[in-house]
């Protein structure tokens, strides 16, 4: 009899535990409505709870990288905490939003948050999957040495430039997706042909890459290179890779006249390649160079390719000014600050290291200085054009 009653009591306790568990789950099984917005654009409404996540889109914004979803409408990098961002960019979990709902209001609005893409002179992506691409880190170290030697021969100072040679892992879809998400790659090395990039990689020809060339052997296999941007530096390096690493002889374009030898720069303009300080970026300086060529032509001062050199300098004020002084060929400096700032921080002195410094020049949305280092006729012409506002439109921020 005792055993029978014990069995009954156990059964009753089990039922109560199950019912209690169901009630406990019910308490926390609340649906939360998540409304997503990208600026003024409505993205969609999704439902999440402790058992169900929501797979959501990853929006894009030109010049920026998507950082995640935030309850703060104007989330700003460097000002707002990253704790206000969703843990995953393409997934909303209950844990991401539970702290933003209370009482009967089980709805929350999240906003797309972005971080600025760092501005670099050149970014080369390589396919870090040696079994497919034939390329490994040692290969790319040798490639970097050769690239820097080439750029030096063309009058560039690669050690002072922001050049990133970056490996991407995973299959074609994963690696191409990461490249598109980063949004700053100029050249791709080691992937396959256009059909593979579009059908498997998810890229669009003419949008995500501009051209694609095969028979390129940088490592142990013949692969393709793809050009993604149209800057002067990107085109120069892309053509060099094609000529240098093609397994099929590339006929150089015939010169209209005998090569007189390396062209010496007639005008060298240094710019402060620290965008957060100077406001200047490679895109702005590309626009400036085009406007400068037009202005010189209008004033009967047409220069050949290689006779104008626009060179970026990185580092703090002291480091960058020291490099300018060491190079000994700079005519004009753009993007630094006042004469006092140059003297105090870099011992870069007016009347010794340069002739004059005009401040209050709008560059990249900031008010900066323009320094005249030499006193040549063409230098004076260009300097006066800059400080008089002639280059203002060309130096405007690139959106």
C-alpha cells in the first residue's frame, strides 16, 4: 500500500513540475517585434523570442562599412559604445533587444550603424587559399618587395604611403563577400574568371569589379587579377602586375617617340595623409590632380606624365615633416596646420624649411594650411591658385 501511495505522489509531483516548467517557459516566451530602419528607409519588421532569431539584411552605404544594428538612431563610431550594436550584423537575437522593451510594449526600432572605411592609397586583396590560388604569405612578401621597387622607380615613396596587401580566406563566395563588405579593395589577386566572380562570388561586373585578366602567375598557379577601382595609382599597379606576371607575353604599347629616359618631376606636391586631421583622402587628391592639370593647360603650362607628383605623407606632424625634409624635392605642402604648429611639433621653421604658410584653406571639409617650400615660377602659379580658392571645388569632400 505504501509503495502504491508513493508512486501516486511521484506521479503528481512530476505533473506539477511539468506544468510549472511550461508556465516558466511561457513567462519568457515573449515575442518582440523588431523594426529595422536604414536612415529614412524602412527595412522590415521581424519577430524574435528566446527560441527564434531573425536573419536580417546587411545594408550598404557608399564609403562606409556596416557595423550592426543599434537602438540609437545616430550611433557614431568613437563616440557611442559598441555595446549598443547587435552582436551579429546579419542576425538579430532576443538577447540583442530584450533590454530595450518593457511592460506591454514589446516592440523596438533598430537603426543601421556604420563605421567609416579607412582611406588608403592602395589595397590589394589576395586569395589566401593556396590549394586553389597557389599563393601563400611568402609569395606575397616577395610580391610586396617587387611592388615597392616598382613604385619607387616611378617616383613614389611607398614606405610613406598607406598600402595594404590583405589576404582573404574561405571559398569564393565567402572571400568575395568579405571583400565587398570591406569596401576598400582596389585590386584582387588569385581568384578566377569573371563568371566565377559573378556566379559564385556574388559580384557584379562593372559594379564590384571593372575588369579581369587571366594567365597571371604570382604563385605556383596561373590565376586571374581583377581591378575594382579607377584611380591613377590602381591603374598603374594593375598594368604592372599584368606585364610582370603574365605567362603570355604582353606587348607594351608603342611609344610615340623614343623614350628619353625617366621623367624628372617638375612639380612635387605633398599632402598630409591623415584624413581625420587634414580632411584629405586619395579620392580628393585624385580630383585635385585632374583640376590642376586643367588649370595648368589653361595657363600654357601643360606637363607630361610623371612631371607632376602628388605624394602622401603619413604619421604625426613631426614624422611627416621630417620625411618631407629628407626627400628634399617637395614644392608645396597641403593639409598641415599653422606655422606655429609646424615649428612647435616638428621644428619645421618658416624661412628655413619653407617660404610661407597660408592657413584657412578649405580641404576635405576642414580648414588647413598650404605651405610653399620653393620659389619656382610654376610653383608660385599653382600656390596662388590654391590659396585664392581656385582649387576649392576639387578639394571638396568626396561622398
